[in-house]
């Protein structure tokens, strides 16, 4: 068996507590794996009111706080997955997405799902790196 792999569990009070048996994020080496994040108010652990746009804005705030607790940031996100209760919200979500992610954008998947936890309208998960991100054209 080869060497040890170190895992660090991330938990911050600035993001909602998990609603099931999982962690906000897990760091392995210099990679951060964030669990799906809902638009929940971390103080109440309830979804914010106002529909998809309001939930998306809060989800991005929660993601930012978890990334920072992991010593990472939006600029180091390499992959995002956006789960929507209704794909007709896709255009509006893209406008919010561009407020947080700048070019060069991370790889992304977005799709409509049958149902999200707590009847949320949107859930977002990301994979990010820790350290200085250097873009290259190899």
C-alpha cells in the first residue's frame, strides 16, 4: 500500500449546517470537494424566501464562505454542477452565476432534477483547488 492521503473536513458557521449525514466540504491534498449547497440562511437553517433567484444568491454566498473556510476561492473553482428544479430558470441563474465566476469560467454541468432537498429551487456543488491558480495555454 502506498503513502497516506490526508483528508480535512470543512465546517463553518457562516454556511448552513448539513441537512443529512454529510460535510460542507472535504479537502484531500489541494483539492476541495464541496457538497451541494442550497440557498439556506445559515442563522435559521431554512431556505430563504423569494424563489429561485433569492435561493441562488444565498447559495453563492454560502459557497463563498465554505470555499474561504477551505482556503480557496471562486477563482480556484475548476468544476461546478448546478441542479435546478425548473430548467426555465436557467437564464436568470446564469446572470447570478456571472457575478461570482469570472472568465475563464470553470467547467460546468447544469440540469433539471425531479426534486431537491427541502423543496429547494437550486442546488450547487463545486470542486476547487487550494493554492495559486495559474492559467496556461499548453
